[in-house]
C-alpha cells in the first residue's frame, strides 16, 4: 500500500480503484446520507469481490448488466425482484437525464441511495432494514468480509443474498483484489477523503 496515489480513472485497474476509493472514504457516507460509514480495506475488498462474481466482470467494466440466470438481476449489485423494479425506474430516469447508467458514479450513487431508502416503494424498505452495514462485525479479513456480504437467500442474511452463494469464488476474488492492494496496484484514498 505504498507508492504514488493512483488517479481513479487511470492505472491498470481504474474501476476497481474507483470502487475501493468510494467504499473506503467519506464519499460512501455522503452518498448514503450518513447511513454507511467507510469500509475498512478488508471489508471493501470483500464487497468488491462479491460484485465481481455478481456481474462476472473481473475489472467491473460493464456494470449495468443483466444476469443470464433465472434471477435476472441487473446492475452492479444484481438487483432482483422489487429491488430490480426500483432500479429500473431510477435507471430510466437517469437515461432521460442523459446520465450513463453504466458509469461507476451512477452505480455507486444508486447503491448508496437504495440502501439509505431513497428508492423504497410504499410497501417498505428494499434493503436498509437488514442493517448489514451498521451491524457488520469488526476485524474481518477479505475472505470473511466476502462471506459476510454474500449471506444467502435461504438464511435471509448478508447484502447480496444469492440463491447459490458461490462463496469460494467470491472469497477468491476478494483475495485477488486484496493482493492488488497489497501489491500497490490499488491504493487507499487519503485519510479523511
């Protein structure tokens, strides 16, 4: 984690860097209206590892993707069901405003706003009710963080809650991203950033 700061839009892993900087800085807190506190580097690597498996995009280059499987999830977090309906409504509004819904910035903002409840339907909270960000355990390594964020649909735990967790793949991706950070190919944002 040494070396010169990496510009979020340059370097060999610009999208991974962008998401790492987003999660490990006050930007995630601001975007979520104070609900999500910055993640530790280990937590962020675990979360990004899950995103890689969710989207099947090792470098998170194509975020507004639709899952090929039965869940038909869409977006960086592969929103399904009522969460997909809310995502689609926000996506159509963004497109009408000529905003690139495949961009990191739009995907990050939607993620944070959804968790903060800004896209909740009248029926209730889409995901914030889980308190998965507020109640996260301390001291997780990247693999433990990937398992925590993954959870499962059957256990009604975690953030992603997939029907088939593919936990070993998520943990391997979390470790890969951690390795990029440890090797200096990704860097943490400045403290207080």
